[in-house]
């Protein structure tokens, strides 16, 4: 029997809800204030809490926030006599699963119970087939047990002993800056780490950004400026996207690397370069040299020591530890407590080729954590469906489908499965009846059903 707590200061409305749920064989308690509600919430451990936004002693969202701090369980549905976007967003952020406006009709309550029943079955099924994540990871940590990443870690240990220039090669999103930071932490942890994106700075400002300038060196130079090379001291200067450097500036950087000294723009004083230079690129610099787009002498000066980071598709054994690492960080960042991930998701995540590499994996998990309401990770189903289409196309040569085509097919299958029972279909799909009716009309599903029957 479900245990339900109704928190509303309108006795008539609360009594109406109580009678409805008792007919559904539920055990129902009523509270008219936030403080009393929290006591009942703690003592009775309800499965569902219908929580009014406006209570005489405190705001409903504050009651929910207080309950979450005390780690009280149960699914929460906010109810109110008027719709307020700010209040809705706050309630959802705190973990409310739904938001209903008064008057609440019987169909909405039927759908709520159906939705909860489906979600409970899904959670119980997923809990049996889940991988429990480890949380033994620290911040900004290099993650990997593949041979490719072990080689990277070994290379970092070797190059950290001196001031050799380092060139980090790897596709977009592989974690080049994290490797640069790790080199810095191993060699000069107490000195500054200065990063500059060579593609993000306009060519004529790059010299001033790196070397600094004296007052009056050019129009707009109203005061002197210290450059990145000087700011870094005995630390590390990380030049990201080095392949985007303008040719005219490459010669100036070459001289700095050769002589280990530089001058501010408009200055006469020679300054010594104390920092290590670590450069990174996702481009083929060797190929650019052949095409005349990158200086050969600078290329060889930069690649005093080369570290290649393998793409994620070449290190699939690292996907699970990366998932555990990111979920640990995202739990802390978003105040979530996701402790497991369905094994079916793990299989699909391992099979995907990850064109965006680790950055794409992190973004997918971030969205999943945002969408997850309990302790089991729930990935964005639209992304999962699209990923499955890509996997099938890659393996079997199938034609790609759009997300709309996937949605249409899925809704039709659910309707066929439920015998076109709108209430049951809405519960499985997680949508309202008006939304389902609109989808049926938009996709012409009723006509398709008639056609299939005619055949």
C-alpha cells in the first residue's frame, strides 16, 4: 500500500485528495503546515508527497529544501492555485517530479499514479542491472588504465624533470590542457600556470599578450602591461592551439624559444624567459609545414618532447573510470547522489565512437545528472536513441533516422503495446494526454493504425 502525505492548508481540497487516494487503497496523512509536514514526513516515510506552494508558516519549496537537507525520501509533487515559473524551476531543482495547478482533475491524478508505477518498475529493474560507481577520485586527475594513457603518464613523469619544451598532440576534447597542468604540477607546483588560446587572440594583439608592452607602444597603450611570459615566472606557459599562430608571429616566438629571452612591445629591456613552454594542437603540424602554413624550425623547436593523447575510441577501457570520475565531480557540483549507472548504458557508451572525445562524454553525463531524479543515472533518451541509430548504421549499414522519426516509431509501438490505452501509454511515455493527442495528430498515427488493421 502506498503511503501518501498531503500538505495543504485548504481542508476541503486536502479532504478531496484524501478520499481519492483512499479509493486507490493508499494510506493517506494530511498536514496543514510546513513544520507539521516535516514531522510526518520523517515519521511516516511517505512514497508520495503532494506539497502546496503556499503554506501559512513557510513556503512549500522551503519545506522541500528542508526535507532534502534531512535526506528524507519520497517523490514530491508541488501543487498551487497559480502557476509561477520561478517557483516551478526552484521546485524542480530541489527534486520535485511534477508540478500540478489547482483545480486538479481526476485524470491528472490517475496519470500521476500510473507514471509513478512505471518509474518504480523501471528503477527496480535498473537497480538489478546497475554498476555501482566508485567515488575515489580527486579533482583534475588524469584518468586511464589503457596502454595509451599509461604511456602518456610515463611520458609526463619523464619530461617533468627538466625545462624541455613539450608538444601535446591530440584531437579536440582529449584533455590536452589537463596533461599540461599535470606536467606543471609535477615540475613546478608552486609557480604560476598561464594558459593562452592562440586561436582566441587577434594576431596583432598576441605579441602584447605574450610579451607585454610599454606605455605608448601603440595606439591605445595608455599604460605598460606585463605579458604572460613574465607573469609565468618559473612556472609553465601553455600555448593551446599552437597551429593557429599567424606566420608573422611564428618567427618571433621561435627567437624566444631559441634565446630564452624577450622584450616588451615598445621596450628596450631584455627579459629572461624562466618558464617552461608547453604547446598543444589538434592539427597535423607536420602536414602544415609541408604546405608552408607552419615554420619548420619552430615545429622542431616545439617538439623537444612530444606527447600524443589517444582519442577515446582507442581507449575504451578508460570509459568506465572516466564515467565514475565525472559522476563523482558532478555529484559534488550539483549536490546529487547518483551512485549507479545501468549496465545497458555502459555497453552503449563503450560502443559509441565519441567524435568529441572526453569533452563530449562529460557533456552527455552532465545532462544526464541534471535529468536524473534518484540515485540511478538517467541519460537523455533523445541522445541515447540517436546514438543507437548511429551504432546500428555503422554496424549494419542502415539508413539514419531523424529524432522525429524515432519518436514517431516509438510512440506508435507504445500505443500498439497498450492497445491504444491513452492513460497507460502516457504513463510509459512520460507525457500528458494533451501532448500525446497532439503527437498522434501531428504524426498521423491514427491513420497508420487503420491502415495496418485494413491489411
